[in-house]
C-alpha cells in the first residue's frame, strides 16, 4: 500500500510588493501550500498619504499585502510590531542605509519574527505546521539589505538558517533545506539579480498578473530623505531619540517649518491634510487664518506669545492672503483659550531656507 506524500507548507513574508507576490506564486506552482505574514511598523508608505491628500484621490487606496493575499488565494496573518520595532529603528546593530533606514536589521528582525511564527506552528500543530519560510528578496535589489554578502547574515542572525528560501534568486545561492530535501525543485526557481524590474514584470505577465503594487519594492518612509530629515530634526529638538506612533504619522503630513529650536509648525498643504490635522487640534497650539482661505497650522513645542504671533504670520504666508497688508488669524492654545490677532503675513524673503525641515 503506497503512502501519500507529505503535503509541505510554507510561510511567506508578504510585503505587498511585486517580488513577494511572485515568490509565493513560484512556490505555489510546485504544489506547496502557502500562508502569508505581514508586519505593521507604522512607517509603511502605502495608503497613508494617498488616502489623505486630495491631489492623490485618483490613486488606489488599498492595503497591498491584503490585496496580494487575495490575488494569490492565501491566508494573511497581520501582526502589529510598531512598539517593539522601535529598538530596530533606534539601535540598529548593522547601522542605517542612505537615510534613517535600518534595512539589514529590519530584514533580520522580520525574518526572525516570521520564523518564531513558523516554530510556534510546528510545535503546536506538527501536522499543519510550516516547513520553511519564503521571502521575495533579490540579490542586488537593495543596496543595504539585499546583497550577496548580506543574504547569509539575514539567514543566520534571524535563526531561519537553511529553512529560508528566496525563490527569485535561489539559483545564485547555496541550496536550502527545502531544495535539498526535494520539497521544491531548484530547477524551477530563478536567478534574478540587480535592480532592473524587467525580469519580474515578465514573470508577472507569464503568471497572468495584470496588476501589482507600484512602485514595486520598498514601501518604508525611513528610506525617504525628506522624511528621515524630519525625524532627525524631531529627535534633535527633543534632545533624545524616541518617538510615538502619532509622531511618525504627523511626520508624513504637511509642511514642517522650524523658526526656532524650541518649536516648529506643521502646516497643512491642502484640504485633505487640513481635515486630517483637525484630529490633532486639541493636542497642540494651533492657528487658523480667518480672513482668507488658508491652512490649519499646528504648533509643536514650547512657543511663547511672541512665537505664536510669528507662527500666525507664517500661517498667513501659506494662505490666500499672503500678499495682503494684513490678515486676521485665530490662535488657539491647547487649553482651549483663543485669541484673534491681526498680523502682516510673512513674506517669502523673510523666511530663511533652513527653516524648512
């Protein structure tokens, strides 16, 4: 009597980008059952600014990891790691990339978290547990974390070791446990490398995918120069490296202007941002321009009365009254006390470039 072969199962790190989408499908094509896992850090790009800004209202507003899971027909496990992830951002063992992106430490951390998920499943439900882990990494795709020299570091320091399979570049790496054991056919894996997306796009079309996340790949604000500059400015102003979830959300929105070390302005750039910033109006001093259409402006820090008058002038600079001799504004303190003032809007030549964070 023949014994039915064991059905192998894999867990995939599913970012929602093109690479992870393809990595899962490549393994599914070999009869492997796959589930996805996605980690929420608070720094993800997708959805936040597109959902807020009116100028982006025509762009898709979706969670790309959920969309990918639906497209692939797999279950997706989502874990909020935003609090414990702080240590990765603040104390990266392998340092930062070009900005404040701890990409190598991030990848090690997420693979480690995913392997813990795999091990829990194996320990408590061997018959239905996961046999190995999949990522969509491609050698040469990212300058910090996806290099030939860093691939073994990720596998080793995460604890995944040779249970970590990278289907898109596997042929450029040593065979892993799933390949050696014959759970997957190495010949049906790929040898992609470099930053060109053309091989992945061609494979996506071969699989019949008509849509995928754009831009493909990294979706972290920490890789963005402007965002990293704002985060560094916040740490410098506070005299310590710390952040809360609201802090990192506010850094994604508005024009940030720092006239002095002890306070800065967060100025809405359009209606959608103004509406979103309204949710924070009780947590900050804020300024509304009354005489003209203009932004809601939050004042973060410890401004005195003279600072708030200057802030009102700056708010006027970004209103439709920027060229007027005088505008009327309302200054509302955190306690709810409000004062109406008339000030001359600050002229462009009065605002040094280094005020813009």
